[in-house]
């Protein structure tokens, strides 16, 4: 029998009959398959709570079954069996439940007490069926007006992570069914734990040995959301065992990726949201749609970065504020900050790609304000509540065009406020009365965000009005707007592919309306003789050009 049946997850131990020294293991350079392909084998599976894997000394009344006459090396052979498992009391009290898997040949019995038992014909591994994960934290919400019972001191404190057993209804037992020679000394840890040496099988030099057929419990496709917590409310659960042959190459890929994802989950505090998102996309998405998703994700990042770069370049070279709505810039900072706080508050439903783009947008919009005005912290006048106040001054003396822009800006915001403020008050009252929230902070952020997502296009309306009044779009960063337009088109596809809150998904389509209006303005105001080009030259109107041509003829 395999010598690591008691500790299947530990490093390989020296085989029986060999020197129990570290050097004896290191000397083994190569290992080949110890069982020949093409022979019939049997798979015996026993469910047990025994920590040592002794499933025959004391029967527990748990399910056990046998898949017999499996042709070793036949990739077409697949078996499935289902059971309802009634858990022992120890499992429901944070105990462990194992699947002891025995692979036998030549009609051998896995029971050491039977005469047909032969250790060299039996390979035994264990699979933990109740892995331990942090208990899922429930997002507690309540109606803020209805009140709630006072929390105890324990509840008021932040709840620590509680590790509890979980259950997955599917168990896949993969049997590696090809004859591969492995470099035993250079096996990576994800593969090393599954390679079990056959006792006493060495050449004279001790550098070549044999290993048992690899039995790999494949749980790569298990998502954390599919696991069910075991407690007193789950006295029984269904389970389905599936047997399938697997090539050694495929085993390497699945074992390595499973190990890598598990390590990434540990570094994330036991949370597997990002890892599960990758698995979910691979598992539930059509391959063609998955390729489109990857392309959309790349285009989204590229266009967003190009838009940020062009926007920053445009504003860095900008010397005047003609046609620019400063109030819109300030509003953008507030709006994007609200959206960022909302995404953080709902971080379990948000991809880090979305958070990164939103955070960068806040920083750039805040930097734009410093290009329009000078902001400083000065002592407050006597009698003020706060010792300091913000002093906001224009960068320079405003020209007539800039004063006209500020006048249009104030007019546009006044018109927008006639609709936006009553709508905000009405929605706040509705959300407070009819919806539930975690607390007042969550209520404030979610309400403001919902309002921004529903009426957010209003923040861009003043800029459109200024364009209309000036009959020009020369003051707009053209390259940045082109990239943002392309990014908006990509976002329409992106909204269906990437995990994000529902309101954020709707906002992707809301922006289309504003960009369509801007593109229309760009078309009707495309001729602008007052535009300053990259050489600092101003175009001439039609009458001036004709008079110059007449002078040349004379």
C-alpha cells in the first residue's frame, strides 16, 4: 500500500525497505509508472471521519462504493454516482469528513484484514470533503426609520474571521492514465504531493524508481460561492462523485493552477473573489464570448489610459479658461468621489479594474481644478467657527470671453438645479422610507450614487450649454474626447462582461446620450475661424481672405 496514506498532503517519504534518510530520497533522479497500462483496476471510495484513514476497523454507516473493471489507460471510460450524506454529529460540530480512495489491481481488496489484500496492489489517498474557509459575512441591512435592537458589545465590535467546514456537492476523481517518466528531484510542490513512490522499486544505483498511478481530486472548477457552510441546519447534503481519466500534461496544468489560485486566496485573507471571477468566466462563458471579453477588457484599459493621458496633456498646456465650465469640473470631482466610495462600499461586487479607473479619474479631475483656480488654506476671519478656510482665486485676470463663459456656466447650473435638487430630495425621501441600508453612511453613499447614476448626465449639460452659447467646441480636448467616445462604446460591451454593481452598469449606457450630443455639436461647430492652432495662429474668416486675394491681384 502507498506509504503516505496517513498524510497524503505531506512531502514524499522514503519507501519501505529503503534507508530512511534524506540522501536516499535525493538520489532518486527519475521515477516511472509502476503499474502497466491496459490492465483492469478498481476504485473503492469510503467516506469516513477517522483521522488516520482506518475505514475498516469501525464502520460508520457512511456511503461507500466501488467502480470495478476500469481499463487503466482508457480515456473513454467515465463513471458517476450520487448519494445523500447524513452527517455525523462530529462533522456538524466543526469536524472533518474524508473520502478515502483506494485504487486496486489484480482483484486485490483494500481491506488489510482480508486474505486478498496485497500492499503492492493497493494505492490509497485521502481527500478532505469538508475544507475550512472563513465564515461568510452577511451584509446586514435594515430600514433606518424603523429602528433596530441595540447591539451587544460583541456585535458592536468588528467580527473576527470564523473558520468553519464547508461542503461542495461535486467531487471529481481524475486518474492520470499515461506512462510518464518524471524528474523526481525537480518536481514542483503542486505535483510532488500527488506522486507516491512504490516501496522497494529501485534500480541497483538507486537513481530510478517507480510511482503509483496518480489519483488527482480535481477541484479547480470549484467556486467559493458554490460551497455550503455545514452546521446544525444542514444535517444532510447531496454529493456526486465523478471518475474521469486525465493526461499527465493536463494534470500538471490543473494541479499548478489550483495551487497558485489557493496561494493567491491565502494572501487575500482567505477571500477568493477575484480568483473566483476568473474561474467563473472560464467556466460559464462561451469560448468565443470569453475571447471577446478579453479583447474588450484590453481595449477598455487602453482607451481609458489614452483618454487620461490626452486629457492631462490638454490641461497642462491650457493657458485660458474660455468655454470651460469650472463648476462642471468641481461637480465631476464630487460625483466621481461619491462613485468611488460606493464602489468601495460594495467591493464584493466590484472588479479591481473598475476601482482603479474610478480612483484615477478622481485624481485627474481634482488636478484640473488647480489649473483653473488657485486654492490655498488661509486663517479664517475673527469670529469664525473654524480656524482656517479655503481661499479660491482665479489664476489671472479674466478676459471678456472667460467672463462670458462664467456667466453661461452659472446660468446653465441654475437651470439644471431647478430639476436636480427637487429630484434629489424626492429620491432621498423614497430611499429612506422604502429601502434598507447597512447604516447612515451606507445610506448616504448609496443614495447619492443612485442619484448620480440616474441623473448624472445633468453634470455634463452645463458644458453642452456653454458650447451652444459660444457656438464652438475649440476649447474641448479633442483627442481625449475621441478616446472617451471609443471607451464609451467599449464600455457598452464591457458592462455585460465584467463584474460590477447594477447601477454602475446602467451608467455606461447613460453616458452614450451625452457623447452623442457632443458629437453633434462637434459636427455643426466644426468650422471655427477663431481657433488657435498648434503654431499659435488664428484662422481668417471668408471676407478677410477674399480682401487679401484682391490686394494681391492689384
